[in-house]
C-alpha cells in the first residue's frame, strides 16, 4: 500500500491508509491508547483498541517512546476533536526505531535549552509550521518574479570587496588573499541585469554585526531583484505588489499553520497596494513630534522604526534618505541632491525594515565621485564601473530579508525562529 501524508487524509475518508511518521505524544485510557503521530505535514491521532488489535501489539503501543519512528495502518475517520480533523482506527502497528528518552518533553523549556537542541526543537508543531510558511514565502517569491520575466542569476558568496560597508564584514583567507562573505549580491545582480534585463538572486548573506536584538542574525537569506530600465517609482510599485502577493499566498496556503501559531489573519487580510509613504524628513518630524530626540542626517534605529511603523496598519515606505547614510551606488534625487532615490519598507507592529531598495547611479563619473567620497578604492570596483562604460541604463532594485518578513507574517517575537539553524552573536551551534 502506498503511504499517505497526514495532510492528505481528507482525500481518504473511511478508507484504509498507511502512515509513516514519529510519535509526538501518547495518552492512555485503560484498554485504549491514543497515539499522536506526526509526519512533517501535520498531526493525526491513531486509536489503538486492545480487543481489536490484540495483546501483543497493544503492549508494543503502550511502550513506544516519544519520537520513535513507526508505521501504522488503519481506517481514516473524520474526528473534529483530533489534530487535523481526522483520526486513524489502527489495525496494525510497526515500530521502526524505539527512541531513547527524548530530551525535549512536552512542557515549557527555556530559550537557551531549546536553542542548544535546535536540531530537535524543529520537530515541534510550532517550529514546523514556521518552516512551512518560510517554504511558501520562498516559493511565492520565485513564482512572483518569474511571472514578471525575472531570471534567477545566482550571486557569489565569496567576494573581494564590500557592498554595504566595511565595518560588519566576515573576513576569510582566500588562498593568501583577503576576501569576505557576501553582504549582498546586488553589485553582481546589476551585472547580470545588464545581460538579461530582469534578474534576481536568492541566498544567504552575512553581516558581522555586534547585535543581539530580536531582529538581527549573522546569516540570513535575502531575495534581491534588479531590473534594467526600471526607475524609482516602478521599483516601489513592484515591491508593493510582491509583499501583497506573498501575504495573500500564506493566508491561502498556510491557514492551519497560522492558526497553530495563533496569528490573527485579519491583521494581514488588508495588505494590498498602495502602501503609505513618508519621506525621511517627514519621518524625522514625526519622531520629534512624539518627543524623540532625533537629528536629521542620522540613521533610524530599531526604536525609531518601531514608533513609525506602529502608526500604520500596512507596511510603510520611508523614502529619500540623506545621501550620507546610504550606500555609494544610490542615485541622488535631481530635485534635492542631498537625498537619494531609495526607500526602506517597514513592516507594521514593530518588526522593522523588511525591504531596502532604490535606483542606482547610472553615470560613470558620478559613481566614481561617490566611491571616492566613501573612501573606497576605484581599482577594486573597475569591473563594476565597466557596467557604466558599456551601455549604461537607468536601473533599480531591492533586497528583501526573508527572516524578518516571516517574523512579521507569522507574528513571532524573534527572528531566531524564522530560520532552521540561526546564526546569532555568540551562537553558531548546532
């Protein structure tokens, strides 16, 4: 008999099924044992009745330990009180491996205890739900971009130069030469965009930030899109459409996961373009009006972003930042050269920046000036300057942080749960 996934039991009502999985929990009521089995797609209750299954198998069922792997056969029946709405009247049972005493019992544990056992913590329904939502977000990102003629063009992880700055780089020895783990694939995306028109990369990026906030990881995944002939406003609209699409896909495909996480879907149901906008200058005035001592020209911290974003029910764009606090490649606004045509998208409810993007400088001489202004050696960026020497065009792009997006969509408190194996300050195991 072909195995059935628990999430597909609704297609097999009142039929005999074959399930493979692990024992999540067990309870007994005299001559009946209830086995809660998980298989990665959901939970189901298996009912073992002594008089129907026999003394020998009943004894085996009674002695199964938490997280033992097993196979069960039986009839799938609708049962609203059971996890997933179905239960299986077990007719046969086979233990594949009897697990040793499991270290994560079904009770509350401290964060450090769980973090040290992350490889096992992942098996809990909450953590599995988060990974399923993450999977849907990744798939939907690709679907959205491919439907709009973007091509996946992978960017390198090992790079010879900095992209976002020189203070938070992971330095490595590359056969005697100094190299770094990538902060961003953007510069390489600009090169592939000049070849293919519309491109994106999707992979891990690295920031050696001395931060222990709930928003920061040393290694996180970023979707980075870049497009030739797209300017600032079109870039903003693309981001609005992307976020709206992603949220709606999760609401449609991950309803049970959101329910398990106790995430109120009504907080996400109205996520649709257009998103509210504030210029950087308006945001500074907004903060000052609420008693925050903030100086024009400084960058926003987590506290400032939280105050701003909690004033909106939708993600909010903060645009036209001072040129001095943004990357060298950002194009200045022709109407006000002190600010750049860039924008950060802040998630509501205090989750911080989920997208950063903007229009890039397409003029060779201006780009050279900006590199020198940022004290970056021109010789290290000759290949990047070539993109302005040979067929330069207006172009724009953005980077989306997957873990922060997932944290907001799922309503969790810390990004450490938004990635299977988080890398944080002072923790890189398991």
